[in-house]
């Protein structure tokens, strides 16, 4: 297992395709993922708001599947840290608190501006866009990433998507460097 521990912000767990790739690489032990009950609630709340057609039970099953697949990922004991933290958006303090509690080095988020370097430096944490974060693992172990992505896509139900179509979908989700790198190792 790698020494990288990364908190996955709610905005990267919102998208099922991105979440699937992140969890697949975590299960491959390329990094240790972290989330919290608050992070779970945030992505689920946002998903319910944007997709009222989704059944609540389906969202609950997704959350339970994440916690079952990676039982050490859900951090606790971070709430007491929240009030002492300063970020541009106070509603993001729980994410930093989870990072501090879990001794994470990275917060993976689409909203890097919400986690400025000067606010994170004293905790030895950085914020990274998921495109940068995923690209790192492609560069680190391209064969394992390729194999895991291929296996993951083959397990999809129904199995109608190709790996190339999945990569195209990731690119549309603001992951252009990841998509380009994945195409390069196909």
C-alpha cells in the first residue's frame, strides 16, 4: 500500500464515474481514501437535489457499498477540530478537520480555491484537483491503472460501455489530463 492518504471531498464523490475510478484505485492500494459522515451527507444531499429522480434507497446503497468496500475510509473524531479552523467557506472546515484527523496529505477537490495553501500548510495538507490526483497514479503505475480501469468497466451493469467510452465520460467531467493519459496507456 502507498503512503498517500487522501480525503475525497463531496464534490468528487458526487459523480458516480469519478467515484468509481477513485475507489477502484483505492482498492488497488494505490492510496488510502478518507471521507466522513459529513462528506457522505454532503454528496448525497447534492445528488438528491440535482437528481430527484434517484431513489433515496439507491443513494443509501451506494454509501453503504463505499463503507463496506473500504471500511477504514470513514474517519470519525474530527468534529471537535472544526471550530478552530479557518477557510474561505466555513462550511468546508469539516473536510479539513477530517484530513487533519486522518493525517491525510491531500484533499482531492474540484474547489481548490476553497482550500488555499496558506490555510492548509500548518497541517501539511495540500488540495489537488482530481485530474492532477488521478494523473499522478497513471504516471506512477500505468499498467495497474489500465488493468483496474478495464476490469471495472467490464463489471458495469449492463456491460454496454467500452473503456474508451468511459474515458470520454471522464474527460467530460473536467478530467482532460487523466483522459489523455489513459488513452496513452490503452
